[in-house]
């Protein structure tokens, strides 16, 4: 812990066990970042205390070795809250997947509470035959509450080359984030990235999905590589998840 916030790291390492399964030789967390093994060999991130608060510096590292498989979820949403001195918080995620490995990174949403300031950075390194399913969701404000300041950057490299690099900013200080060119009336935003060697065998076509007349919409977009990206906006987290799941099912059915 520092004078201005908590500094904590969680580390996960999955390796092939030589019998067709996966072993977890490293499963460690500090402070608010608790890591627990769940049924079926999956891993869950458990919030052991309120975080991230202003001034916190959190980091999660997950490594999937060649031929191993890892599913990482969370027991609850991550709630970004303001600190006492107005300091921003940071939450860094580093993911690495080796050849023939698979990582399903499926956390619950990040909720940006009013007055909070959070910068999230996710960096992914994928080997040429690695598989990745990554879900990323943000809810801007709790019920009837304006959001805090939230910036989220996702950088993915596949076979040593850039596959996706994007940054999204919402809330106070972000230009036009609530205008018609960005979110408009929606306050839930998210994406799913699917990377797999066989995606190029049956290339996806751009496709639009909607939920009721004005409750949300999602777009499925093929990327320049073995990947498809689903981006969605919605009025709330439930509708957002429903749209993302529908679009993902369409992409996986090909």
C-alpha cells in the first residue's frame, strides 16, 4: 500500500499437464485482487475489498502456455470509486497465450461511479496458433448517476504483429463522448474479440444486431487477421450482454 492508494498484483499461469489437461502452477493475488480456482478448472477474480479507488494501482498478469487452456471470470462487477484526494486509479491487464493455447477472458463489467477516475489498459500477446475470447464491458454510472472519467485501451498483438489497438474515453473530460457520434443516449458499451486460427476458413461478413427499437445495437466486424470484433452499445448492462452474446453466437456458428 502507498500513501495515496493500494498497489496490488495478481498473477496466473496455466501450463499443459502432459495428460491432455491444464495445471495452474501459479495462482496468487494481493490486496483487493484475490484469485480463486472454481469448478471445471476455471479461475475467478474475487474482489477482496473495494477497488479500484482513486490512487490505486492494480495489475493482473495471466500467462497460458503452449497447449494449455484457461478460463478466467469474475464473481462480481468491478466498481471504480473516487478516492479521498481526487487521484486517478489505474488497472493494467497483461495476457499472454502460447502456441496451441486458449484463453477465455470473461470478466464482469467495469462500473464507472460518479466522481471516479480510472484508466484501464489491456495488452495481449498471442502466438500464431493461440486462441482468445475476450470480453470487455463498461457501465457508465450507477442508477440515476452520472459516470466518472473512464479510459480503456486494448492492444492485441498476434504472431508479433499488431492485430487491434484502440482507446475509448468516456465521462468528464472526454470530448463529445455522449454525443450522437459516440454513445448518444446509451450508457453501457462493450466488445468481444474472438481470435482463432480457423476464423479465416469461413470469413465473417459485417453484420448489425439490434435489441428492441432503441435499446441497443451491436456490429460484428472481421479484422485483418484470424479475428472478429463485436462492438455494442445499450441502455443497460443486461441488454449489452444479450447483444454481445447474440453476435458472438453468430460469429462462432460459421
